[in-house]
């Protein structure tokens, strides 16, 4: 935990060097959480670059459209990096902001898991119809990597998915660096109980009164190839091992095992160049490329 705090501090100290100003022109993609944040501030609610071309038809090289699912954020913020990378690689890419609650479209994944999962299932069906594809590949960050397991277990989602990539997903619940211990206290009040009852992430908190067992078990879908990507510096999906799965159809990737100088935490993960390469390799394992190691700072991304 102390290492993570030191890394966060260093990131904010160097952020000004990494991105001179929020208004400055940046290469697309930026490989920085701040790039997604700038996109959300300048064009809130817009699909990330390359996403949601409903006329896109998958090719023989990439026959499955890719559906990107955000965590406690939205698609604009989360996929500012990965969406254009995948589009440039020849994929049909689709995103949506699901689970919108009281905060509106600026933050999704807030509604109860069953509700979010139903919205995701409907969106996948829309993508399959538009592209003429029988299956899609999923890439989900945080709640976006966890909620689809509800769809697999309860909404008939297994036949619709080919590859499933989960980035820092609280597959087995999360302590949120200890903050989850406060949830029983919150639930002991009438207002708090009402709030948590409508809060999807709260359903994955240990000891939650209204908990949901996602049954995050790769064995339920032996024909799906699962890839998990986690960082030891995660401060949200904790312990970081909550993002791992077991089974012969699973590839577990710990970023620091590939690159010891990758200090990315939870939020930077979707823009981390090391993680991006892992995702590309997971989606097209027959043409996997070596993962290059560099220094990656929390939030700010790689040092150039």
C-alpha cells in the first residue's frame, strides 16, 4: 500500500511534465488516463475515437466485433486509448455507457448488477445484429469485467461470447483498500440502506447485506477463452488477486511480471501500453507480439 501511495504521489508530481496542459494537443491515443479525462471534459458523452461505426463489418482477420465495457466511469473516459488502437488494428469496436444512475452519463456501472447485466446483454445483441456476427469479444475494465459473469450465468450470454478479457475486475468482490468495511455501518441507517440497495458495486463488497455472487468461474463456459489482467498497485479492486480466474481456458496476466517498472494503478490500466499489448495479444493470439517494457506511472502513463 505504501508503494502504491508513493507511486500516486510521483504521478501527480510528474503529471505536468507528462501532459503540459489539459488543452494541449496530444497524440491519439494518449496512453494516459488524463487523455480520457480530457476527452470527457471537452466532449462529454461522445463515443471514443473509432467506436460505434454501425456500418462496420468484421473481416476474416478479425471476425468478432469487440465490445468495450467501462467500470465506474463511462465509455468516453475509459476507452480513449484502446478504442482507436483496436480500430486501427482492423477491429469493429463498440462501446456503451451502461448502468447510469443518479450521476447521469458521466458515471455508469452504478445500478444493480442484474440491471447493468441486462443492458449489456441487450447491447451485445444489437452489435451482433448490426454486424451479422454470431459472437463478440468482450474487454471489460473493473465492473465492466465482472458484471458480464452475471450475464453468462443468468441471461444466456455464454453462446454470444468468444474471448473475454477482464482488466482489474473485482471478480470475487473487493475491499476497496479497506473502505468496504464501512458499508455495514452505512447499511445500518435507513438512508444508507436505501442507497446501497441501488448500488451495483456495493453488491460486491464483502459482508454486504444485499450481496451478489457472480459465480466468476471460467468452468461455466469452457469454450470461452478468458484473459485476466491485473496490477499489484490496484487500489480499487483489492486485493488485486480478486481479478484472477482458475481453469484451463484462462490466461492470468500480472503486469509487473511482464514489466517490473509498470506502476499503473486501477484507473490508468485501460490506457497502459503494456496492458494494451496484452489485450491485443489476447484478442488475436495467433499474431501475438512481444510485450515491450517501459516505465508507466499511475494516471500519467508512460514516461516518454
